[in-house]
């Protein structure tokens, strides 16, 4: 629920909030081609992110465990 736009602009930066991949690509391209501070906000669903991150970390953990078994 926080809004960073005012803080970014107060420091002379450019703030962009994106809603889809096309807007994201455009905002990143503009930031790479521009000068100064650029903040690109991507709003996400926190609960969905937690689920995705847990699945990723479980997969990484399993791969590390398999690698350690081979090394020992």
C-alpha cells in the first residue's frame, strides 16, 4: 500500500508503474537509455509470490542436496 512515486520524483528521478510485460519492457528500455534515477514498479500478489519462491527454493535445495551426495 506504499506509494514511492513522490519520493522518487522528490529526488529528481523517473517513476513508472507497469501493468503488463509490454509496459515493463518499455520502462526498462527507457531507463537503460536515459540518465539518472529510474524506478520501475511492478505490483504483484504477495501470497502468490510466497508460493512461487517456496517452490523455487525447494527445487534449489533439492539440487544442492543431490550435488552434495555426489561429492561425498
